[in-house]
């Protein structure tokens, strides 16, 4: 679930994105661009690295390349869908053939963006996927007992406890 932070006059939603891209230059440029749009972005260099992060961190959206070493984007997508999670996944790839698009969408990708692309279009697609994801999962997020905050902090609304990287914090009321 995303966390809505209340400030004096505005509400900010923290949105966590996992960007899976083996091209270091493209990964850096995309991550920086998404961060400039106020997204929290974590990167992985391949599907295997991403798969190791998914169970231990909360993400609102994944953007994944297809052609990567160790584990390709299709294999990663299959594993994500086996979790039965509504987590949106945008496939980002140089593969432009209809067969590749159909394969990605058939495996459960929510969108498919081909390289080269306009970063503004990618951000528009990210916003559209996040809007759908939050709209359809709004009740689940509101009923969640645990609020996850980037940086390893978790707040349990039921037990009124906080943990940082799994270690209980001793806080005053």
C-alpha cells in the first residue's frame, strides 16, 4: 500500500517503482527522470536481482526490460504473476515484433513500451497504470495494518509498533 503523508496544506503519496534494466546508462537516465517526477525508484540490473527484491520490498509498479542476463523480463513476469498480485508491470524493450508484444501481454504485462521512446510517454503510461492499480486496490490499502515507508521503516497500526529493517524501535507514545 502506498503511504499518504499529511503536511500542513497538502497530501503526498509515496510511489515506489522498481526499474529492471541491464543497460546502466538507460537505467540511470530513466531512474533520474522518474525521480524528477516525484517517484521513489529502485533499480535492478536483471530479472534475478529484481526477483530477490520483490518479496522484501513494497513496489507500486515495475518497469522491466525483456532481454537481460541471468533472468529475462518474461521469466520475471511469469514469477510475479504466480504471486497472484495485481502489481502493474510495464515491459520496456527494443523488441518491436507483434509476437513479442503478444507474448508479453499474454503473460500478464499491463503495458508494453518499445525503445526508443519518449520519456513523457513512459511517465504517462506509469501514471495510467498507477491510477488503475490504486483505484482497484483502494480498499485493500485502507485496510492494511502495516504501512511501509521507503528506507526500511514499517508502522503497524494494530500493535502501534515501528520497525526499521526488521528491528523493533523503542519509541515513546
